[in-house]
C-alpha cells in the first residue's frame, strides 16, 4: 500500500502527463489506493482530475461515473470543496452534456436532467447562464430542434463569466453555427480575432481551425485552408479523443482533391475505431473515411481488403450509428447530416496542401525522344537496313524507338527471308527481355533464335543468343555464370570472332558477375573487353562507362570520375545517346564521394540534361539534392526531393516515396522549415511502418523526434524516443537504446518532470552498463540522482548518488583514472552531490563535496563549469552559516564571470547578502550599485 504522500506525488505527476491512456492509468491507480486508504481529500482530488482526464484522453464514458461521484460528494459534504473544487465541478457539467449526447444508448431525458441541474446550480451560485444557454443550443442543434435559434440568441446576449468556454472555444462553437447556415464570411471574420490572439486551451487552435476548413475553401482562401489543415491535424493526430475532428480533416482531403493525403490519414487512424471514444466519433469518422475511399479506384488494395469493400463497410457502420441516434432523438437530423457527408461533392478546385501532397493518379508515360530526332516515317525501309537501325537503337538504350522501328519492320516486311527472320526474332527477344516480366518469354525466343542461327551455319550469333538467354534469368547462380563463361570461351576461340564480338562476349560475363554482386571480377571482365580493342565507337563508350561504374562501386572515386569523363567525351562525339546520362550520373556520384560538391552538382545537372530514362533522371535529382545538402545548401535540395517524391507518389510507389520523404524532412529541418519537415517525416513514418521497414522507420522516428523538439512538441518527441528504446531491445542495440533513453530523460528533466526523468536516466544507465559504455553511464547515474533531488525524493536521490559515487571510485582506480573526461565527470558529480546534500539538509557534506570541484574543472580547461562549481560551493557555505568563508569564492566568480551574465548577477546578489550578514553594509551597497544597479 502506497503512503498518502506517495499518492499525492503520483497525482501531481499525472497533472504533467499528456492526455491519454498512460495518464488515465496513473490517476486510476491513485483513485484505487485513495479509496483503499480512506484518504477523503485525495479521493475527491483524484476524481475531479480523472473526469477531465477521461474526457480529454478519449474515454468519456468513464467520466460519467467520476462526475456523478463528485456531484453526490458535493451535496453530502460541501465543506470538502474549496472554491477551486466547486468551480471545477460546475465546469464539468459542460463535459457531461456534451458527453451524454455522444452515446445513443443514453436517453435524451438524462441529458436534459443534467442541463436542468446545471442551470439550477449556476443560478444558485449567482453565475451567468452564458454556458447553460450555450449547451442548451448544442442539444437543440444536435436533435434538429428549431428552438436552437432561440437558445443561440440567448447565448449571445448573456454575459461571459469564469464558467464560460475559453476565448477560443466559445467563438469556435458560434463559428460552427454560422457555417451551418452558409454564412462563411461571417464565420471567418468571427474566427480572425481568436486566431490572432494567444490561445492556451488544450482544444485550441486546432478545433476552430478544423471548423474553418470548409469556409476557407468556399471563400477562396486556399492557402489559409491548407495551413489550417496542417496546423490543426498536427495537434489532433496523437489524441484518441479527437477522432471525430480527424474525420473532418479526412472529409476535407476528399473534397479538395487530396485523396493521397486523405488515404494516409485513413490508414493511420482506422485502427482507432476499435476503441473509438464515443459512438458519435465512430459514426463521423466512418462516414468521412467512406467518402474518401469512395473517391479511389474500388479495386485499390488496402491490406486484405479493397477501397470499395472498406468504403461499403464504413458506410454501413456510419448509417447504423446514425439510425440509433435518430431513434434516441426521435428525429432524422443525424442521419440526414451523415447522408450529406457520404454524398458530399468537391468543394472546388484542388487545394495543394504541400509541395508533395498530390493526387494519386495513373503513372504517366515516360517521354523518350525519338532516335536521332528522326520521325519514325524517316526510318530506312529496306529490311536489312531497318534491322541494323533497330540494333543501333537498342545499343543506344532508345528502347521506345527500337520498339517503334521493329513494329515498322513487321508492317513493311511481314514475311522476311530466313536470314532476316532470325535477326528479327533476336531483336524482338532482346526488347522483350528489357521488360520487367519479359525474361521467361525472351529466354524461349532466344533459344529459338540460336537454333535458327545454327541451322543456317552461323555459330557466333547462335552462341551469343544462348548466352543472352542465360542472362534472362533474374537471379543467376554460379552455374549460370559457368555456362556464360564457357560460351564466352567458345566465342573467343572462334576464328571468325572480331574485336567487337570478343568484347561483347566478355561483357556478357561481366553482366553475370554483376548480378552475382562480384564487382571486382566484373571490373576485370570489363578491362578484358577494353583489351580486345573494340572498333564500334558506341561500344567503346559503353565499355568506358561500365568501367567507371565498377570503379565507383569499389570506392575508387578518383578513377571513377576520370573514367566517366572519358565515357562522356566518347558519347559526346556520337551526339550524346541516352546512355550518356548514366555516365554523367556515375561521374557526379564519384565527385560527391570525393566531397567536391559543387562539381558534383554540375555533373548531376549534366546528367539531367542528358537523361532519357526515368530512373536516371530520378537518380540524378536525388544525387543532386544530397550533394546540395552536403554543401550546406538545403533550400536548393528541397525542390529536387519534392519533385522525386511527387513522381513516386504519382506512380503509386509508396515505399520509395517514403524513403525520400525522410531525406526531404532532413532538408526542411536544415533549411529552418520544421513544420514542413515534420509533415514529410510523419508521412514517411506511416508508409515505412506499413511496409515493415523498421530500420528506416526508426531512423525517421529519430529525425522526427529532433524536429518535434525544435517545435516545442515535447510529448510527441518523448513518445518517439520511447518507441525507439523499445524497438532497440536487442543486445547489439544497447548503446543506441541507452542514447534514446538518455535523450528522453533529458527532455523530461528540462520539462521539470523529474520523477519520470529519473526513471529514464536509470534505464539508460543500465543499457550503457550492459554495453560497457562507462562515460554515458557515469553521466546518466549522476543525472538520475539530481532528478530525484528535484522530484523531492531525497532518500532515493541519496541512494542513486551512492551508486554514482561507487562507479566513480571504480573508474578512478582504472587506467582511465586521470583522463580529462573522468576528471570532468567526477567534478560534476561532486557538484550534483552538493545539490542533493543541500536538499537533504546535510550542509557540511555539501560544502565538502563542492570544495575542490572548481579547481578540478580549471585543471582541464572547463572554465565555465568551474565558475558554476565555485558559486555552488559558496552557496553551500552561506547555507552553512559561513558568509566569510563564502566571500572569497564569490569575489573570485565575480572577477571571472562575463559582464551581465546570470552567474555574475547571482554572485553579486549573494556576495551582498554575505557582506550584510557580516555587518559590512556599505560594501554590500557598493556591490549592489556596481553589479545590480540598485
């Protein structure tokens, strides 16, 4: 059984926690122990707090019980309620009216009873009826009662008081009324002063911004609509209690051409329906999600279902709930509004939410320039000449042009002679192999071509077709390699093989080695091909480019850059065929690895100018973005990454888009655009989690935690760090786990949530101990002691201090005992020990521990920390009643502290106090005049 003081401490800790399951669990623990211990004051305080925790944390049904208990307790023992408690109880009447409406199983008469009781108590206490009229309006509007207009007028006329909703929520509810009447301009005008002010309510500004989504669009304020969505959803997305409002954002996406963004929200929050905070939230989320899914291709795969199937299920779910509400209310108001949502049409033009929030569309065709800029009709018409041109197109990677030319061949020469028919068959096979799923078909066609060549007495092309057939296998093994090498040996030994034929045979061996991930051997094959001295200019350029590629893979970056430059020069002499883009890409990556970032960017520019294939273009954009990031030019990198992400989104490639959104988030972060960075990282995280890419997802979590810290969203950052610590639970991950726990602890410490910080520091210390990382273990153990001191748990702080001291002794006796880092850690531990001893009232020990810390820190050049240590020692002496002993230390700090700094001011103030206590008032006055302007 916990003591009453321990329970009060837990309740105070709950006050500082974010709304949600963890807070609810803690306050329920306090209630249970308070009941068991008979602590009446704590029973009341915990239930008053629990009512708010349930409502704001997504479990409003539980609040009905705690509210009823508090109301009965007030009536039975009003003396136990101070003014603040009474105000809280009156405020909770509003929670009850709102909450009871959301559950169709609760008779409407019960809601009216609570409203009547609320009005009676407000009148008895001399309070304004402003909040009462507001909630009578809400009940009337919910059931479709025409009296809503009358209550709205009374609400507006009544004076506000301390029971009224805050300066954001009260106008927000009126904004909803105006929007329902189609008075959008008035709604926007009413909200403007609210948004221009400073809002501290837990529900604002996200609630009023959510209300403004539709009027912003209908009045043409598209930028404001996009910004409202981004700001509001960021605040809503982590709280189950806001499921209904999240549904409003899904509806907004569906009606503004942002189906891809809306689908992200549906996939992220759909699991919440299993624990929806209320039937009303379930109903509106289901209706909004059904609307969004209905705008997708019905066959679009969503896990084990499709968009069409899921939309149908959610539509039925929304209608079933609406029917229950109508039955309870004896009106058709709710189902009418739900049907309007399910059938809602577009609000107007597409509203771009961000640079990459585009609609999901069918992938556009990749534009490839025609070969040699010649229209197809200007191709040669002779069969042999046309087949030669097809081969040239293929070798130049002009695949679309080769396909068009082959179709032209079939049109002009449907029944070619046998010697040309086999060449046509080989050409069709090679083009078929180029397709992603064409390998098996191409393999059969090449086998047929080999047989035909051999039947015609042409052994060399037959051997080449057999080798190409082997390379059609997507995953060749060592046996395939041996067969390809054997065919190459036969070609090299053939008396009719010229230099080009021998070089091509060696390159087919290189292709097999490349697929087996043997780059050094592949490079040797390429260099053997070069040694054959091929004659065809394009083949010489291709061989040079392949060599540069393997040099890059093998981290021989200088050679790779030079080799790629040679290939580029050869391609330029041929009019820069599409394969020149790959050579420019290789050179750019080599220069980037050499940290010659400006040159790399220029080479990526060249690759983009030369690229004809989508993959080369996307790779060049990504490479240029990363070179710009490395060159500290993040703003320039953003545009490149946005373009690539948008391209992947347009092609339905969610995982590549997610991986690059991580890079985009980092670019936004470095460019000082944290909100954009958070949005990019959040989208990436959802997709990566769905794809099961935990390593990449965890990298994104860490980046997002840093962005959240920059945005001041401490609880969100903590949640991510806690998840990371859980994910990194393997032995090999202990150092990383320790760092995550340490960073979480540091955030909690800085937020004055010291008891939780102490727990995380302890867990971090254990992770560091298990991984043998003594420096961070030393830091986290002393920080645990300090956190417990500020949490007021002095026995635990002293115990933690003894653990840190034991580790310090152990390290001092090790070979690292005189290392500067350990001297610093020991000195800082002495300072923190002094703080703990001061809190425990053990002032002699505080003075002893802090006495030598300053000198130790000065000995390793840590001068700023030394000043803090000297001041702490002086403080210990002052508390000990030794002002004359403190004086020289304070004068020393004053002499060394930067002018106007906080430590100078603190030291001057304490020195003046020391002099006063010694009866030296004139000296004290001079110190105040010189340093404190008094």
